[in-house]
C-alpha cells in the first residue's frame, strides 16, 4: 500500500521548505513521488526540489479541488502505476481547500491501493491571524481539516506570540497535533512522532467532498485598512475569483541587489495586493539566484542552473504592466 501525505498551507507559508525537511529527516531512503499543484502558469517550486532525488509531477493553473480533479486523478494513477512509490507527497496550491484535495484522493482509492497518512497544514505563525481574518474559507479550511499543523517562522516569534497563534488555531481545530518548535531544532524522530500522532487523528475525519460556498466577513486586528486594492476587501469563494498570477520565463540577468530592490518595492502597494512572489533567475558570473517573497519579508539565496529564468507573482488586482517594468521585462 502506498501512503499519501497532503502538505497544504497558504501562499508563502513554507510548504516547500517543510517538504525538504521531511525528505531529509523523515523519508530518507524511501521511494518518493511529489505531486505539486501550483497556482499560476509558471511552475517554480518543482525545480527547487529536483536535487532531492524524488520524482516530481507538476500541474499548473488552478486548484486540485475543483477544476483539476480529473487531471489530478489521472496524474496520481500514472504515478502509482509507473513508479510504485512507498510514499506520495501532494503539495496543493496555496489557495486550495484541503478537504477537497482529500476528497479527490478518496475518489482515486477505488482504483488504487493507497491510504491518506496525514493531512498536514503549514501555517505562517506571524501571519496566521491576518489570514484568518481576511481570507475566510480558503485559509480556515486548511486549518480545520488538518491532522497535523506545522507553525513556521516560530524562531522569529516571542513565546507569547507563539502561544497566541496556537490558541487561535485550536479554536478552529482542537484535535490536530501542532508543531511549534523551529524545524531546524527537531530531529527526524521528533517530526515522525508528531506526524504519526496526526495519522491517528486522520481516522476521525469524515471523508466527503464538501463544496460549501458560504460568505465570510473579515476585519483587521488593530488598524483598519483604507486601501481599496487590498485583497482583504473581497468576499471569498474559489481562488480563481480572488487571486490572479503573473509569471514570466526570461533569460535576463539580475544581481542580488536588483532582486532585493524589486522585492522591497512589492511592499509599496503600487503593484497590487501582492501575497507571494518566487522565482529562479540568472545571475552575474554564471550564478543563479532563487528568491521568495511574502508581505514584508523576502529571502534571496544561491540557486542551481535551470533551463531559463522563471518568476511568478500572486495576489489580487495585479498591475501587470507595472510588474513587467519593475522586473525589467
């Protein structure tokens, strides 16, 4: 029997980083396949994981939950037939519903010997309340239907902030195992123990395909938002109704200073309500640069050569012409 873990999480929560931790510390030596469903037309994260030695099936444009259930089922069956993996890791779009992804897997179980081992949701601890307040069902669903919740960026949070985040998540899900210790401090055995406890909780979930579309009201915690372009002013249903993506493939050469300037500019609000940006681009002297952005935070690091540079920006009310100008495209 092939075990399946779903690694969900809102845009920029740190899913790919956590998957790398699992591969290195928990699933070492196992035959793994990753199925990645990115929101946007340009795939990025699959390239980041190629050197981990796992097979990657990447699907772009949309979410597993609705528009791609058929394609997803075909992809999963193909993976099982061709690779016979010990483990399949599914990384849904950051704006996909966890309950719908699980339901899609349940549908495949009729034709394949698979079992969901865990529904894991990665939550950015520093932004959890803002996302809960402003993105209603898209974020809540990922928390409510998780058997294990992994809080990211706790190394940058005070104990009081971590406790407040855990309390907030417990209000939405009082059964899940919650990992709040920074990942780099955890051994593989500690992570595995938490996931196994979460797997026990998995049996408590009812498996059904829930397409509820209730409206969710939202507010800001302290300061009311006066920006009409801010994505918090929308009522949310499907991701495609709320978020858009802008992506490009380019051979353009950038310096790290160029990327730092560009990512800093995304916080200005001049380019739309940006929730996520990521990419791998050609740098000077043959070097490659990888970058990740979430509001008010970004990371730039050395990357591995790819067939060309790729970048993707996700948000609402995107100013595509201004983004192209910002990136020099």
